[in-house]
C-alpha cells in the first residue's frame, strides 16, 4: 500500500516542530532565569512570589522543604535580610527529563 505524500511530509516535519518548540521553551527559560535573578537581587519579594505556584515545593541543599509561593518568597526575604548577596544564574541549556517534557 502506497502512503500518501502528506504522510511523508508530516513525518519529515515532526523533528522541525519539536526543535522549534524546544528553542521557544529554552528562550522562555532564559527569560524566566533573568527575571528571577533581577527580582532576587533587587529584593522584590512580590515578584518572587509570583514566580511560584501556590502548590510549589522548594527543597534546599539540606533537604528541608518549603511549601507554597508565600512561604517560599518569605524564605527568600529572610535569606536576603541583612545579607550582601548577589545571585548569578547562568543557564547553559535545556534538557528534558522525560517524554512528557516535565
């Protein structure tokens, strides 16, 4: 059975669509990282809070968890209080962890 030319064109264009989506996602991640860095460095706790969902969970290097946007933003505020810290984020790439791109 002969496959129609449309099927072949669709099959050949799939990698292009996926790479375009990845490039767009990578640009979005770069933008988000720059915005997060700017909000953190300026002490804009409201902007930081808006970058998390209400059900977000943050796990620090000691394994302690903080849940929720308000609590995470409050933790950032506490970290910044009285400190002279500058956050620098350098994103080298975007790699998906699974087939659903989660």
